[in-house]
C-alpha cells in the first residue's frame, strides 16, 4: 500500500474513533418505547404504523423533523464501514494492477451489445443454467443478493439523500408490509441457495470441483449471515410486538425459537443486541473477503462478460508480423489485459474440464488447470516470475499441443474465459520464436508451402476427380453461380472424393451452375494458423484471396467446415470478404424448395435405418450449424434419427482438429475411438457426418476397433444421393 493510501485509511479510522468517543448515547424519543438504541442504523427493517413512516434505527420516531444524532454504537458501525470500504478498495486495486501488466486495451465497443451481454449472461444466468442443479442454486443465491442489495441501496438513498433534500420519504407505512415480505423471501432464497451449493460441494462432490483451503470460508459465512439476519429480524419483531411480524413468516419463525429458549423480554433484548452485532460483523467479514476469495467473481465475472470477444467465434487475432518484437506469448505479461482479467474471473466450476476431449481421454491437458496455473504465476512477485519459464515450469509443452481446438471449453464457460486462445498464443510462441513444433507436422507444413496441400501432391491432380463429371475449371474473369471450394480432402482423399462427386451430382439435379478453381486452389491454411505458423498462414491466405477474386460468383460453397470457417471468418482480416455457405445449409434449402426430393422405392420402405449424427466442431460450435443437417436427415424416408449422449453444443470432438490429423496421439485413449463408442451405444447403423476430417477420423477408429460391419460413416450428401438414385 502506498503512503498516500495509508494516510487516507488512517484519517478514516481516526474520524471513526472520534465519533465513537464523543458521540452521546441515543435514546428513542417516542412514547411507546424507551431504551438505549443499538447501532442498527438499518433502513430496511422497521417502521411503526402508529408514527407512519420508516426510520433508520429499527424503532419509530416521533415526527419532529429530520435529525438523527450519531450514537456511540453508530460510530463503531461507521468505523467498520469506512475500514471495510478502504480494505475492499485496496484489494480490488491490487487485482487491477495485476491485469494491467497485460498488453493492449480493453474493448468497449460496441457498448450496447456488451451491456446486453451483462443482462443476458450475468443477470439472466443464460450459460450458468445450462447445468441445472448448480445453475439453479447460484440463481437463488444471486437473486437474494441482488434483491437485498437493491433494497439496502434504495433505503439508504431514501434516508440519507432523498429525505434530507426533499423532506419526505419514498415509501410510506402502507408499503411496508410488502417490503417486509419481499425481504423475508429474499433472505430465504439466499439461505436455500447456499445450502444447495454446500450440498453439491461437500456431499455430492462432483469430480469437476476441487476444494482449496480458502474455499471453506465463503459458504459457512454466507449461511451464518443469512441465518443471523433472519433471526435478528424475527427476535426484533417479537420483542417490540411488531404489527408486521406476520409479513415476515420465516424470520418470525426463527425468532420464536429464541422466545421459547429465553422466555423473558429482558433476555430477548440482550439476545437481539448480540444477534445484530453478530450479523453485522459476519457481514463485514464476508464483504472484506471479497478481493481475496471466490467472491472476487462478483466484480470479475461481469467484467469478463462485458469485455468478451465479439469477433466471429472462429476468428483468431491477426498478428502484425512486422511490428511485434516477439510472436505469441512467452511471458505472462505478453497476454492481453483481458486474458489476465479472465484468470481472476475463473471460479473453478470445472465445466471446461467436463467437456474437454483431451482431458476426458486421459491426457495431460486440463483447461481449468491451465487457467489456474497461469493465475498462480500472475500472482507471483515479478522477480520470481522471471526465474520461471511459462512453458516448462508453469505449463507443460505437451499439453499445449494436445488441444484439438474443439472450442468446448469456451462454449461452456459461463463468463467467456478462453483457455483455448491462450494455448494457441503459446503455440505461436513455440512455432515462431523457438521453432519448436511436433515433428509429424513439419512434413505437412513444408508440402503446403511448396505444393499447396499437406501430402505434397502436384496441383494438377486436384482436377483428377472431376474428369468423369466434366466440372468447369474456372479461369480469370469467368462467372458462375457457385464457386465450389473443394478443399484438400475433397480433392485428394479417395474417401472424400466420393462426397464431392455426390454433391456435384445433387447440385446439377437442382439446376445450379458450379465451377472450381482447380489447380489454382491451395490449402485454406487453417492447420497452419492453429499450430502457430502465422507467417505461412498469412502468405497462404493472401494467395487464395487473390485467386478467388479473379472469378465472379454469387457464393462460395464448401463441404469442409474447416475451410468454411477460414473463408467466412478469418479471410476478412486480409480483405477477403466473400459469401460462404456450407453444403448442408445449401442442401437443406434445396430440399425445402423441392428442387431435390430424395425418397425410397416401395420395396425398401418399412425398413427404417437408425442413424446418429456427429456434429463437427467447426460447423457446430464455431458456426452454429446444428439445425440444417438434422432437418435433412429427418426429411429422408425411413430414417430414425437418434442423438448421442454428447451432441449439438456438447458434441464430442472427432480428435482431428487443431492439426491432430497429422500428429500421433500417444497419451491416453484415442479420441476418435471414444466417439465411435458413443455412436455404437445409440444402436445406430450409420454415423452421419458433414466434415471430411470427421469422416476420416471416425472411419479410422472403426477400422482399428474392427467395427466396420456394425457401423458405417457417411456424409449427409452421400445419404441424400443414395435415396435420389434409388427413386430414379
């Protein structure tokens, strides 16, 4: 703490002691009660209908003007209040200084959209409620805190701002019963919500949760604060025979327990004073712990939601390769301010961990551990941080490469923390600064640089599959309805060539003109970027954009979600603004417009085939393409569509993303084999896909497990084409 801050804190403490030492005791001046008031200057709790207005002491005053002298007990309250304010402010400033180490500035625009996010994801619990039991528990506790805070703020404003200025109160005695009921229900909600959270943490104990020593402070404190608050109100209602006791049934019930135990009114008054001070001191302790406990998320979670990344989901940040001194992130200070804020916003709820395919398959990578390890490192003194390597001492290099970039961790985090993005920044550092990338990928990258595809095939072979179909290879200046971006797998891989051929035949059936770039088409470069090879990716992207712009077209069509995401979301960073459509979206539209009418002949009907659909990460989570493939499959005759246990937003990765098509999976179980087992548990005979990488990966798993006779992997386009041929 700086000297100036110490002086301010000292003055606040001195003023509080001065008020405590010299303020006279305060006695209620009404004709109804006479006793020394305790320091419960709470404007929430009490009124008296016989006087007709609220007052800040818990007892009714006669109407003789607005003048509330400070009591000795009130001075103690002020002392604790000022000290608490200074303490919390210092703690929050300490956290802010940690975030300020990062690069760049926080993004405030578009401001309206960011405010909407606070209401939707913060107040509305949109993502938190995706997990029902913990989401409901948190919602109850949050609602209680929100209502109580709103009530306290409103009444404080009434008593200490509005009343002195306007000479009257916002609320009269007629509204008090409803306010009393409102506060009683709020306290009950908070108590129940805290109990449910304690039940989950200490009884159910799910594997995603981990307990640290300081975690055991918050829940007991919350329970005691709510309990003593209800008891204080209940005992006060009984001691002073409040006419509104029936409007606070839960508080009155807790108060009746003390009445039965103590009996005498004098004893109850001592109990009341003890309960009030207990409630007050527990509340002070709870609030004082905010900057140093899990309660810090009261500030950091809304900030993380507000400053969330609003770029398209599949778009990574562009590096200025000529301006930066180092590439990616090799030290904690090289993360952005938003990245460091996210470390404090993490509540260790474990939702990222529960969805991560690398973690679930027994690998080293755990997105929650990544965030927490970085947080611990951020909190270390600067001199100690310099002695530790971010890659080696804090994180293992192995876990950086184990990420499949499936986006599950980002999609399920309630406050938009991005572990995957942090890992990709670390990959950039390894690839560009240190030249350390997995050996298996070097061959693919060298081939992309030289030949435009990861296998090193000649560019002329991209047109081999089109010879039987007579697909147009477009030259500069030519015009076409659809420019089909075939992709490397559709051009060179035998399994996916059949998908491309089926798609071309379907489009011709619908009367659409289709052309391809052919030999001028190169790899889209997505694996280059996901592996940190940003310089080669930029060269590839700029080359492809230049080639695409030589022809005229209405839309770019692609059957690869990875190409789709790159062309649609990342090429605009380099000036490539195109209308891009995935083949499932186009086929769905053609079926709805009756331009394609797939069916089954009579002899094959009444033989329903059970099919399950695997959501590609880059089509589903990245680009929200969940509905079109399912509408297509549901429209086909004699098909029973069943869902796997992990589907749509919770779909399990095939294991091929993040350049893992070119990397050996040495640790843990194979992710593609786990996905195939999920499909088999549905009883399906066909596993439908809409991605060439998923098709290859899942087919490979079936071969390894010798399950090719039990399950077939087929693209959605192939399933439509089969039924179209059968009816002709």
